């Protein structure tokens, strides 16, 4: 290693198990840096934002929070949400606010099968499977467009409209991102997901742009699959997948399906990227705050540690990311597993095993 760099990271553990898994991820990253002989390091600053903060202050994030965050190389996020605060306040007030303000338009969610973990898929060797869901993260079905006509409320006459926004620019950049990613993988293939047989405007624009962009990547295999058929394909023919690109809603659902197939939501990592690097990108496990198990030392830290590996790749340290992936595989392969994947280990047990595996 010759980087000799210190990366400034804003840690936002936020709520519930987010706190436990961010602490675990930080411990693993610090162990990795300590082992690098000073070649690189992390300068952490932790922010107290989240639902507790909201209940004390009436704000999910400081008024100048985004200005503070903008100065960091990356954001390492836990999970936001708590039963006492409505989702539209907690989610929009913190996580989505950061995603939108920092134009993190590409959400990368690898589906990674690990040794020692039983997948509900009946495949002989699931550890051979791995694919990536690329989610359009700035528009689509989550653009927040629509409204409710309350005139007929309570008399059976209320009407609500929820629209989706698709722009040529938004579609094109996420497609190019997916094709560029496919070129870095052993299988050069992009599967585009729509429901263009039933949604005849936005999804058809998506299809048009997909085919146009595909012409620029003749070396990449392509397919266009409807989302219902793709759900079945995740289960029946996952070996046929490499990069799956889909709109905000479709990719959200498909990536949860993917992580469940890999064994647990607690294993799934994600990166919310601003590919132009004008703003910090954000790395977080796919799961939520898991109020049912929070504070009990039961949370699986692997999704958060895998997200830390994605952050290292983003920093241009792929060998260090590979060391983390190897430590994860060694730990699960040795049967050191939290309850969600059939084991009895605590969050701390797994974290310690990961750190030991780095050294070994
Ligand atoms: P969100 O709305 O934020 O996506 P959610 O309602 O979908 O949250 P999660 O909080 O992700 O739900 O939890 C879903 C289920 O997965 C719960 O049973 C939870 O205990 C489990 N779970 C989530 N994260 C983990 C983890 N890191 N380790 C173990 N189990 C987890
Ligand atoms: Mg969820």
C-alpha cells in the first residue's frame, strides 16, 4: 500500500440496530487501518442525528447538517426509523434528505452468497452466485409526485394519485452506470427491469433509453425482463444474472428479495453513490432499525461491514475491500453466525471474529 491517506468519514448510526452495526463496522475498519502500517487511516466524526435527536430537539438533523456533511469523504450510515416517529418524518428528514441533497442517484446493492449460510434457494452451490442490483435512486416511483383529493373524505369519495417521474437524463445515467459496472465483472451482462407492458409512459421511456445505451456497449450482453418475471428469475435462475438495473421501487423490492435469498436482510450491503463525486456518497446496510431486536446484541453486522467494503472500493482501495470480504467469508464459513442466519453468536462475537480473521 502506498496510499498514505486519511479518509474523513461522517458516521451516522441513527436508530435501533443502526447503532450496533455502525459500531461494529467502525471497529473492523479501524482494525484494518491499524494493520496497514499507517498506509491509510480513518478520521471519524460521529453525529447524533436520528429519532432520539428528533424527540429531544424537534429536528432529525441539525439545520446546517448538510453543510457539515459536505466536507467529508463519505458518510457511513446505520439505519433510521423508530415506532414513535412517523416514517415520513424520520426517513424523509434524514436519510432521503441526504440522498437527494447529495445527488446520490445510483444505489448499488450486491447480492452475495456466503459460505456457512443456508439459502432458501435449492441450488447445489449457492456460493457461486453473486449479482448486483443497481437502483435508480433519484426519481421514478419515489419522486413524491401526486396528491390526495380530500373533498370526498369519509364519504367514500377520496381520490389519491401517486405519480412516477422518469427523465431521459435520469434513465441514461443509471443505464451507463450499470453497463460500466458490467464491464468490471466476469459476466458482462445487464438485465433491465420494467413493467412496460402495463405502465406505458415512464417504463417505455426507460426501455427506449436502455436499448439506445446498449448500442454503445456491444461487448455487454443485455436482456429486458418484466419485474414479475424477474422476481421468478431471482428464485429459479439466479445464475443467469450479473447486473440488474431497475427503477427506484422495482429495485427496492428486488434487492430485498435478493438479500432474503442470500440468507438474511442482515447480510445485505449498499452504497448510495454520487458518481460525479461532487458530494459525499453514503454507505449503509440495506436493513432498517429492526426495533424487534435492537439493543440486545443480536444484530448481524455483516451488512454494515459489507457496506464498509463498498466504501473502500469507492476510496480506490479494492485490495482492502477484498480483505474485508475474505474476513466475512472466513467468519461465516467457520459458523460464527448471528441468530438471523441460524447461529447463536452476538454482534460482538461476529465483530471480534471478523477482526481476528483480518489478522489471520
Ligand atoms: P425499514 O422500513 O427501515 O426498511 P423494515 O420495517 O423493513 O425497516 P427492518 O428493520 O429492516 O424492517 O427489519 C426487518 C426484519 O429483519 C426484522 O425482523 C429484523 O429483526 C430483521 N433484521 C433487520 N436487520 C437485521 C440485522 N442486522 N440482523 C438481524 N436481523 C435483522
Ligand atoms: Mg424495509
